[in-house]
């Protein structure tokens, strides 16, 4: 039986492959970037709900929490029908 010391060339067969993968990962991490343009940021800010809409939603939330919110089934059914008939 022949025993070789830690300097033997087959001691770590996958070391070179692991180093290569680590280097590739570093390159990928450095290359991938996402930048949002100023125009896109403005569009996102414009999509914020209006104060009137916020007040309406808050009113509905309060009604639901107090148990006073009533669903008008006829109006709901008509809106659903109109929505699905357009598509």
C-alpha cells in the first residue's frame, strides 16, 4: 500500500472546480443590477390613491369593524355582470 502526504495532486480533486464556480458567482453578482428610471419613479408616485379614495376606504373599514357594513347584492351582481360581459 502506498500512502501519499497532503501535497499529493489528487488530495482535493474538486478544489479547482469549486474555485472556478466561486469566481463565476462573483462575476454574476457584480453584473446583475436593477435601476429604476426617474420617470418610472414618478409613475409609481402618481399611482398613489387620492385622499378622497383613502377616506372612502377608511369609511368602509370602520363600517366593517363595527359590523354595520351592508352589501347591496343587486349592485354587486350588476357590476360583476358588466365586468364579465365586457371581456
